[in-house]
């Protein structure tokens, strides 16, 4: 059974760096074809894809956020870490991580999400 | 980027009725790489349909997806109480991946 769970701060100040961790079970990230992505949802707005990391450590970033977002992984802990710099109130929203397999392409399992508020 | 526009924003129906949700893309969606998700408050999004028309594992057959190119539809036949939720479409054929803004079935 594949599960993912996001964790991290619920409140960050403007200009600070956000660090979120996705801890997963039921799959191994080094397994060929596997990927973990991050998606966010501002309150009342559409989902926005942020980034994706694959089994071979290849990373793909949204062009809109490429300069601010970094993904890293810790395969021993089954974790993927999202770092987003220079946070702004418009970055407020629920952040999700999700599992994919490259030959499917879509996200098939998602975490419940974690709400991050950016405010001074 | 491909913009996905969902309509209507809200669909007010009763149990037993049929729901028809639309997702229109600003450009052709490559190889029909279009999926539909269901989302309930506080829960993880649930994959319903992939490849525009294939039901995901465990999804009841009252859910069906159709369409190709730029026009896609999710149909929910005979609404059950647990089907009242937010639905959104997602294309993963072109980068960046994009999502529709959602249709709430209430």
C-alpha cells in the first residue's frame, strides 16, 4: 500500500525559506521509473505543479518557480524534501506530494497535504 | 503552457442524478494524457480516470471519461452521496503539467 505524508512548518514569514518533507511508504524511490512530485493549492484556487524527482535523481521544475525551488531525496529515510526560497504571502496554500511512475506520467497516489501560511 | 478550463464551477444536483463535467484545454493534450481526480475536504486527491477514459483501479463504473484533443468530459451516472466533492482535471502530456480550477458537485 502506497502512502505519502507531508510535514513541515505551518507558518513562515515573508522572505524566509520553506522546507517541507514528504515521507512515503509502499515503494522505493530508487526503483526504476518511480517519481515523487510536489503540487500546491492556494486557498480557493487551482492546483499548481511545482517539481518532480525521479528514481535516477533527475529533477524537473516548473519554469515559473525554477529559481526558487529545490528537490532533494534521502533514500534511506524514504523522504523527498522540497525547499522554496524567498516565501511570499502568495505562496500560502496546501502543499501536496504525490507518487508517479514515468511510464504512467500521472500522479496516482497523493498525500493529504499540509497547509502553509506565509505571514509576518 | 496548456490552460485547462473546467465548467461549470459548481454543479448542484441530487443523489441519483447524472453529473456532466467539462474540461477544455487551450491546446491539444498530447496522447490524451488527461486525468481526473476527486477531492474531498481534508483528504488526498483520488485518481478516477487516466488516459482520458480509463478508470483507475477500484473506481465504480458509474464514473466515465470521454474526449480527446482539447475537449474532455467526466460523467458520473446515478450520483451517490459520497460523490459530492470537488473534481479537477490534469494534463501531464506537456510541461509544465497543469490542472483545471475544479468543479464542485454539491
